[in-house]
């Protein structure tokens, strides 16, 4: 039985004053039936870990470098993130693939670095609107999945997040049938590569304009084990209904 996961990606939002939202979330869910993860900006990882004070909410990061150390000004390694208190790191988000021109090979290297550091890698996949309209979604997902996920991936250290690029921050959401098609496809591909037992343990998240009003419907879809949430994770009052919907679907 896969434990559900509600992960929040704060992106480039959040100052010290906003740690109150993490504290509130932690207080609202002292013993959750699902895993809860917040990935704030790197500047907040250490104080966020202090704010949860050993509570159920986990703290993650939004990206890492593929190398453990070196002359890479402005970058942070997975080892550093682990040392700061992070338990997971998002890699391959569409905003990184697009704005920073990261390839699936880059994502694979970062995923391996995360695994080596003892972090869970949340590996993001997703197609553009043009690719969806050209009926190329599954081909794109297959290519990203085969290259981005390293051989070091196991159920305990890897989460796959399907985030159609055209749905992120747009208010648009794929239909449940479209989400289910992709998640079932990913599960089948993982099974072929890693075997049924390991693949069945890997959690698959949906991300892209998830909000309280559509969360329950999304969580009813086959092979959806939770969500990677953007804007709706910034405030506890918005994220809690999503977490509760996930609990109800568990």
C-alpha cells in the first residue's frame, strides 16, 4: 500500500514571516494519514526545519546540482540540502527544463546526486500544450521517464510527478481520463523497467493547477498517489483542504 503524499512547491515565494504558514500546517496535521512535504526557497530550509520542531511536516528543496561540491558559484549540492535538513528535492520541474534549458540527462544526474545524498528525488515529467494537441503526450512522457529516472531509483527514494506544462499556474487542468491515462502509462513503464514489486511502491503525483475545488476528483484517478502543489500550498488554509481530500481518498 503506497502512502499518499501532498507536496508543496513554494517556488520563489516566501520570507521568514511566512514560516507561520508551515507552523500552522504542522499544528493542523500532528499525526497525518498522509505524508506532507513543503519545499520552500533554500533560504528557508533551516528555519523551516526549526519551525516544524520535530512535527509531521517534512521539508524539501526545489533543485540541486549534480555534483557534491566544486567551483559552481550560486549552486547548492544535494549533500548541502541534506545537511540543512531537507528530506527530498524536486528535480526536472518544467520551469527548470524550460527557463534553464535542463535536459533529461541533467535531471538524471541530479536524481542520482539526490539518491547518493540520501534524499528522495521528486522527478518531474510533462508535455507542452503543443505536444498534447499533437497527440504526442505519451511519447514525450516515455522519453523523459526513460532518461530522467536513473538506475539508482527505488520506491524508497523516488517519486514521479506528472505535471503537464500547460496546466502549471494556468488554471487549466487535464480531465481525470487524461490524468489517468498518463499515470497508468507511467506505472506500466516503471513495472517493465524495475519489476512489479518496486514499481508498485513508487508514488506518482499529479501537479498542475491543483486546488481545493478539484483535488478530490483528481485523487480518485487511478495511480494518483498525491499531488505536487504550487500556489495553493503557500497558505495553510488553502493547502489543508487538499491534504484532507487526499486523506479521504486514502
